[in-house]
C-alpha cells in the first residue's frame, strides 16, 4: 500500500521518484493480478475445457445418447456454416462450437484438448494436466516437440536405409578407437571433421548422441511429389527449424558431457 501511495502522489505532483519504486509498485500489482483475477480466470477456463472433454466423452459412448449427440453436433455445425475435413477430431469440433468466432482460441484450445485426450486424460484430469504443463501453450508445445522428434527419427531411418549400402571411405586410427565405444558395433555416429587438400579430412571428434545423429541423417531427407526418397550430396538440407534447434542443443550437450 505504501508503494501505491507513493505512485499516486508521484502521478499528481511529479516529484522525483526512484525507478526501483515504480517497478516495485508494478510488481506488486502484477502479483495481485496473477494470484487474483488472472488465476481465477485461468481456473474458470480450465474448468470450461474440462466440460468440453466431458461432452466429448458422452458423445463417444456406444449408446443411443452418444449417437444422438454426435448427430446433433453435426447438424449444429451445418446450421452454423462450419466446415471440417473428414479427419477433424470431435473435440476440435466441440472447441470450435464453444469458442466461435475467435479462430485463434478455438484452434488453440482444440489442439490442446486433442493432445490431452491422446495423452489419456479424462475430463476429471484434464484441468490439472493443463496446469501441470504450464497452461494450454505448454500442452501444445510438448505435443509439437514429441511429434517433431518422432518424425525426425522416421526420416533418419529412411535415409539410413538408402545410405547403408554406400561407403565413401573407411576411417581408422588409434585415437578414433579410444574415442569409440567398442561395444557399440553397428551403431551410427557423426564424425566432426574439416576438409583438407586432396580429399583428406581431419576428424576432431566422434559424436554418439542419438538425437544429433538422427538430425544429421534426417537432414538428407527430401520427399518428392511421388513420395520417393532423394539424397542430396551438395549440402545438408534441414527441413524444420526444430531439427536445427535440436541439433544445436544436443551437440552442445554431447560436447560438454
């Protein structure tokens, strides 16, 4: 309260007031907002999202009520002019109906609820699950990261299937032997090297971290219009920002271990 009096007095008479005092007053306001109206609003939102999941649970029951509600949702969507793709998840349809016309909200909440359902959360658990992930955005980020890494491994495996019969060179030295896990025969690694003259390369380190190796292999993956795998030897093509970020983070971790 003392900070508030100072700020009010400063606003009226404009005396010299320390920047620290201004900031501390605003921090107090922020804390009260977070613990008061903001927290209350978030709790209400999560409860509403849980009720959306409850409706979904009833709709997906194999009984007359579930069938009736599914049909009525489709009828409501047609009446409102909503258009969905054939594979649109029912919870996404519910989110759109509830949070229409705010596209950002119904899209975001629909994605988060779909992720929660896929994680096995029930309507009784979803509110606490969202809180535990740091909110709706946290649920989406976790899902996106998991999906991206899964795709990364799939691309890496497809590239390896195309490359494993191809060998540009075989490299062996006492130093490489010492840097290697002798029990990891057949495991893929990444050699950090610089190119010299006449096709000579200097190998500086052996990186074994799985996500680094997968990222490097996946960076050679390219899907053409016929779904065939092509390999480019001119440069590494990284298809997604998440690949670059994962590579940097994992490489730093591997080199500092």
